[in-house]
C-alpha cells in the first residue's frame, strides 16, 4: 500500500515537474529567440536596416494577432456556416445561413437577444447617470475622496466576485425563517411581509442582475467623467454664471457639451463591456429563469451542449454587434486628436 | 455523473520536485520484449497481460482525487507485475476537455467516458479504436443493456467500468421506526406513506425534499426523477424510444410521466422538507437537498447511490443507522425491477498491445474485485464480481440490483441523449418547470424544439 502511495506521489510530482519544466523551457526559448533576433538586427546596417526594423517591430505583433485573433475569427465564421455539432465531427457540410436563421427565429434565442439589447440600453445609461451624478454632487464637497472611493471600489472587484456578493444580498429564505438575504430583510422591515424569491422572479431577476453591472461600472464612469468635468476651464464656468446660467441649465448647456467626447467614450466602453456580459449571468444562475444573454448562450452552445456551429453563429452576431460601437469609439477619439 | 469529489490540489514539495525535475517523462508506448516472459508467484495471475514491460498507457477521465487514488491503487499490482505504467489524469471539465484533446490530435490512449452520448460523439470523429477480443469476451459478464450503451450503431466500442445506482430513496431508519412508518415496496404504498407523513409533520417538515441546483449542470437531478418514472411506468422499450426521440417529450406517455412527477415532487403539501415551497427545489443544491433528513425535517429523498458521500462525517449509514436507502418502487408493478443507473466506459484511442492489455485487464472481474477491496463507494455491474467483497451497505444494495440479470436496467437517459438536449435544453427546462411553474406542455415543447435535426 505504501509503495503504491509512493508510486502515485512520484507520478504526480513527475507530471508537475515536467509541466513546470516545459513552461520554463518555452518561456526561456522565446526570450532567447527574441534576444538573438534583436542582436542580429542591431548589427545590420545600410539598405536593409529599415525594412528589417519594420519586420522585427511589426512581426511579433502581427504574428500573435493572426494566431490569436484572425485565424480563430475565420474559423468561427467558417464554423457558423456549417452543421458541425461537436468538435472534430467528420462529414460536416455547409448549410448556408441556417444557423443565423435559427438564432433569429428560435423563441429562446430571440428572448436572449432581446434581453441582451435591454442590457445594452439600460446598463450604460444608468452607469453613466449614476457616475455623473456622483461626480457632480461630490465635486465641491469637503471629504470628496470618501464617497468617491466608495463608488469606485466595486470597479476593482471581479465580475464573479461581485456576483457572489450580490447573490448573498438577493438570497431568499421563506419569510418564516431567519433571513440571510439583505434585500429580503430590508423590505420585510419596511413592511413587505412576503417578498418574492428575487432571483427566480421573471423579469425582476434580469434587472437585479443589471444592478450588479451598474454597481461595477458606475465607479469607472464617475472617475473619467469627474476628471473631464474638472478639466473644464474655470473661466468658462464663471462667464456662464455671469450670463445667468446656473444649476441644471449650466450643466445642460455648458458642462455636458464640454465633456461630450469623454461621455461618448465612457458610454461606448460600458456598452462594449455590457454586450459581452457573461460572468454575472453565469454566476448568479447560469442563465436559468429567463436571464440568459448572448455571450452565455454562446458559451453553453459551444462548450456545454457541443453545438459548435450554432454557438459560432452567436459569436459572429456578438462580434458584428460590437463592431459599430468600436468604430464609433475610434472615430470619436481620432476626431478629438485632430482638434488638439 | 456528478459524484466525483472536487479536485484536491496536490501539494508539491519543492525538494522532491528538484530531484525528479531532471527526468522528463516520455509517455510514448515502447513495447520492448519480443518474447513474452513468464510471470511467477503472485504475478502469475497477470500472465495474460505480460510482454509489454516498459510501456506507458495514458488514461484520461473525470474521476478526481481521492477516488482516482483508489483507482491507482487498484492497478498497482498489475503495473508491478506487467511493467506497464498506467498514467491517469483527471479533470473536472472532462466533458469539454476530451473533444478538444481529441480534435487537437492529443488524444489519451484510454478515456473513461461517463456518458454514452459523448462516446457516440467520439466515435463519430473517427478516432476511437475497436476493443481487442479479450475485452469483447469479458463484455458477456454484463447485462445486455450495458453492451448496448458501450456500442455505437451496433458496433461495440467500450467496456463499462464502474456503475452507480440511481433508483434509490434515502430515508432515516430511526425516524421511520420512531413514527411507525414502514419502508414502502410499491408505488401505491409510497404515495400512501407520503400522505400519512404529511398529515403528521409540522413546521418546515415535509415528506419529501429535493434540490436540483448544480452550477452549470443545474437541473440534472430532476431529469433523473422523470427518467425513473418513465422507466417504472412504461418499461425499457418506451424508455429507449424516448432516448432516440421516437417518443417525444410531447408524447402522451411522457406527458403522463411528467404529471406523475408533478403530483409527487411538485405537490405543495409534500415538498420541500426543510427548505420551503416547491420553487426552492430549483434553488437548493443537490448536495444540500437531503440534509434535512438528519433533522427529521424531511422524510425521503430520491437520489443516487453516490449521495452517500454527501452525508456529514459521523453519519451512520445502514439499515439501523441515521440514514439508509430503499429501492424506489416501480410506478407500474408489472414492470419487473426497473433499475436506472450510470457508469463509465473505457474508450480506446490507441490500439497498441499495451493499451489493449490494460483494456482487457480493466474489463476483467479480477480488476473489479481488486478495486472493490481498495475502498468502499464503488460498485461494478459485472455479474462475475464477488458480491461478498462489498463492505458498505449502500454498495451491497446497489450491487444487488445492478448485477441482477433479471433487472430492467437502463442508463441515465439524459446522458444518452444528444448533449444539446441531455446537457442543455432538458436541464434548463427542468429548472424552469420547478422554479417558475411552467406548464408541462410548454416544458415538453421547449425540450423537443432543441432536439438537433441535422
């Protein structure tokens, strides 16, 4: 029995050691190759110097982008047009846009898409609203750093961590039992004697999950927008005040237009994050009880139920949905750079 | 399927690591001896597998430590005598890892596949090798149904390894004795007992408890409930046709079975003992589901033999202990001995002699006996296994039914259905059914719609 243990331990150790050894080998080899390339490149002079420099500087980035982004994208698009049901399946064939037709006609997927759009509309709007509100309110406060830190802290928490925290807040226990969920306890104290089981009540649960995302993103919005607000020259604010603008009018007609570019960047960034939301829905209840969103359904289709082609189609849809946002974002940034 | 304990991270001593770091392990199969050596003494029993000394056979499965340690111990003598090294690796994401490995040309020599559905997929990739003659001969020791689940389109590929019994109901013998309840032997008796219990129980106590929460696999325990009822009401043929979708979920027979489940485990007067209303079944984890039995807040829990691992330390399991199990009776008494179970299949991606020797050994009753002796909590459905070796009362109970040639044995249907249904739509639909009270008709329609067409 002991010998078996020893054999077992040594085989586990052997595996761990060889894995570690492999990693060290790979990283070391990579660094060595880079050093050699740089060394050789440094010695080259004359006509070849410039082209070699370009290749060496661009090469690794292009190589990695091709390997990690372009090839998988092409594979995914290719897969989405086939009838592949699982990885490595033989004899799959092209079936045109059937997977896309399915995605837009299947009632379950339709609901998923509608829900994702709801996320996309509500979360960025609320996150920016809350962030902007806090930034404005605490702008001239004495201990502004305290509320700012409180709002910003969640940004540092991972989505999964935040979801776990909030799932405790939303925890449900029958009203007769001692409560463990903060939300249930609060509303019961306020006189609602029989609160619902929050996370399985449709459609309330989707909105409760959105709150988690807003909670995380509001801090990010607050910091960026707060900085932009501070960046408005005092003279402009002063002259606006002299012209009789104050409060909401000042905010609407002077401050907002002045931070417009920043606002667009924040909204599109939050939108892109929201469109890709996966962790929260996955952690809270795995997309059950009508809370599924595009990214989670894609994951499940690809890796849980092995419907590779259907999952690929959803991935492509997600990709196409993000593209205009990124384009708009880049264009705004570029225009801003031109102005400066 | 969800019986394997979480991965216990192996603590690696740095000093020990330094000593072995030098030798990187080559995992290729290098059959050396051309002449088969004669094994003597204790090793003589392994003569049939001799002649491949120095070879390494890689094996990949979902079984994790400490259960994988028991496996390693069970073939320690085999390794010592034959000189074949079995290198086992476990993963808690086995089902998604295996297709990736196989697709990437990195298939293990042997894989321990717990779902016939996944076996079918692997065979369809054209990488699975047919078993050697010895394994095919050993297969006769199993109930015919098992051979069917290890076959794809009529060709036999994989021999079963372990088996678990799903047709069990957990209860507290103490609580039953104190209240004069009798273990039911028919479905009607079980229903009468439930009603009797419900009238006696107070507070959060109810006759039945349940939980189908299980992370990404939430919903699977409810698929088992439906499977038990389908098998126990209509028998094997309807059950098989249901797996192949000849009988749809919207079929009147399956609809009736769902009604039976609803009147049993969605009956507000009968569930959810210790937790609250029916909907709490959807949010309670399957691990927690049966714990109220220990507090006398729940009368019975329908769950598989592997639930034994969930009882807290110190819980006495046995006919006169804190908890024990009885066999769930058939809904229709004319169905003889319906038994639903699960298990694993040893699938080969290589056909070198060493791999085949391991395959032959693992399908032999000798290996099963050796594994049973290592630790309890493991049962084989091999009918040649020495039944007296089982020490654990649940193992004994499970083995009695699993190795019974007269039983109507069927494999977990959701594991045999296409993954899109068996690990997707059906799980989701069950969660909706219990959690948000969706109608039986809608639940069935949702599952049928997800059935892969092409």
